[in-house]
């Protein structure tokens, strides 16, 4: 009697493995993407918090008057040790350019709205 697997048995095992891969792979990829998005959101929160702290520490330069807009580069935050470089985008794995700007808009009750934009998109009054 010969030892080994028949072709049908091998094809059956390969088919089962393929089906398990098809079922398991999309949820794994989705979880990885969710983790990257959460990390990217966390990175933005850190940048925004550092910016708000920088503004609070430098109230003479950045008074919180309603309708004021301030543009603070990431390079300025790094130079003043509010952030550490390199700042990496979790979605792409690339470093974020330090020429990017955090646009801070002061609203009612001194509430700050912060957004990360290109330097051409931020004009302070």
C-alpha cells in the first residue's frame, strides 16, 4: 500500500484553507485600517493640544480675542519643544511636513477650533 495523500485530499485541504483565508482576511485588514485611523486621530489630538498649550503659554503674542485667527507652523511647535520630530502620519507612514500649519480660530467664550492645513490655506487677520 502506498503512503501519502491523494490529489482529492490535497485539493480539499487547499480549498478549506482558501475559504478560511477569504473569511478571515477582510476583518483583519479592516481592524488594521481602524487602528491606523485611530492613531492618526490621536496624532492630530496631540498636535492640537500642543498648539493650545503653546497659545496659553504665549498669551502676549496670541491673545484669545473672539474672531482672531492664528497660524502656527509645526516647525515652530517643534522648535519650542511642544512636539518632537519626526511627526508621522499613521495612514501613509510618511513624515508630516513641518511647514504644515495649525490654524487656530478663536470663537465665543475663548473656545479654540484647531485644524491642520497647508501654509497657503491659513491667513491670520
